[in-house]
């Protein structure tokens, strides 16, 4: 069952964050999609979903990547979109520091250009080192960056916090980045 949840989660990430057109799905301006349209579009591609399976994946996803509307009729990704979506998040004051996990192979570029969102709408930051390490490990040999988010905020950079506690900002200039040594 765990493998099925992972497969469904990856499928939902694809169609709710990056390529809704893959199954003919339409997202509204805030990233919401009809669960019934999602089920129908997935079925047309040979991918079987039910409202129960979707609800289970949303509830059990360890990264809490998705949200269902209160009535269970709509679904969206909480962050990580590479397509234009306005999650209607309000700017919030960040904690003093945040963290970013990445692979060592990206470090030279980051130390030259800062953290940029790449193909996504925002740079993703973690509230703790442990989460950042997990993120960094997904991309190769991990390196953890400590972000002076308090100073960024004071200097006018805007932060948002997604429903699943991922911190988002448009760019992190190099002056706010500290490379942490492995412990």
C-alpha cells in the first residue's frame, strides 16, 4: 500500500504542480482543481484514482504536499509549482534563521548567485536543519545552508509560509547565506 501512495503522490505532484494539461486538468488561479476532474483525467490516462485514495494520500503524505477543500471536492498542491499559481498566502515574519538543503554540486553556483527559484515560483526554505538535510539528500551529497531570514526580512524581503510549513521567498542573496559544516 505504501508504494501505491508514493506512486499516487508523485502523480499528483506532476499534475497539480507542473503539468495539469497532461491529463486535461484545469487549475484555478489559486491552484485548486476539481477532484472529479482529476479522477476523470487520470482515468483517461489509465491511472485509477478514487476520492478515498486521494484523501488517504493527502492525509498520510509525510511532507503534506497537498490540501483538500473542506468539502473534499477540490484539491491543490501546497507549494512547489512551476506553473503560475497564486496560493493567496499572506506575507509573514520569518523565524530568525531558516535552512536550505541542496547538493554539494550546486554550492558554487549558489555562492555566486544566491538561491534562486529555478523552475519554481519561490525558493523553498525549511524551518529546521533535519528537514533541510532530507531535502538535500534527495539531490545528491547534501550540504545545508543557514539563511539569515531575520535580516532579509528587515531589509525588505518578503516571506510566506505554505500550509505544510515550507517557507517561501523569491530569492536569497548570498550575503544572507552561511554554509553549515557537517556535524
